[in-house]
C-alpha cells in the first residue's frame, strides 16, 4: 500500500491537526494495548524485551518531564533505545508528560505500585490479524514526520 493510498483512506480527518490526531491515536493505542496485555512499561523491562524479542515490538513511546531533562543516565538509555528502534524499524514517539501517561496506563496490575513510564513498548498480541487503527495512524504520523527529518516526533496527549 502506498502513502497516497493511505491518505485516500482518510486516517486522520481532513483539516485535523496532525499533532492532536496523533495524541488521540496514542491514547487509544495505549488503552487498547493494555487491555490486550500488549504493553510493557519501564526502561529496563523494555530493554530486556527488545533484546529477547525485537520482532514482537510494534511501537515505542519515550516519556519525560521537565525534571527528567537533566537525568544523563535516562538520556543515555533513550539514545540507545532510539538507536535500537531505528535499526529494527520500530516507530517511536516522545511524550513530554509522564503524569498524563500515568493517568492512561495506571499502576502496575500485579503490585498496584506506580511504574516506570519513561519507556513503553507496544507488542504484537499472540492472536494473528490484530490491526489497531490507532497504531496505523501513529505509523503514518511517524512516517510523515521522518519525511520532514523529525525522526522521533513529540506527541501531545489529549486532556
């Protein structure tokens, strides 16, 4: 399928702000992935999963807040994760509001504790044929961003 054919499918309504559309799509994708058990949260958990099964990773979200910008260790992890995602053709976006992510994803289901949301991976579910329209919108958004040399676009989540 060509990009022109995808645009013809009107994945994002005409005249709609791409950034806002991507934010809504990301929100829907996170909710859907968590419901299906296809969400991995945490820098270390994500790195382990990417090392063991990179072909199963469908999408990556890196999240920071203002206080995280000075965290050199976190920035090094982000650089390595970005390089891995680029090398393995995994689309990736940044989010600048960890609190909004926490409101969407919530605490760990096992322990109820808050979890590290600096890196979130969406994996392919075990059943074949799962195609999430939100994932398709985000893939298109990432492709369009790369066309203008924005390799890791920033997405704003809706209120």
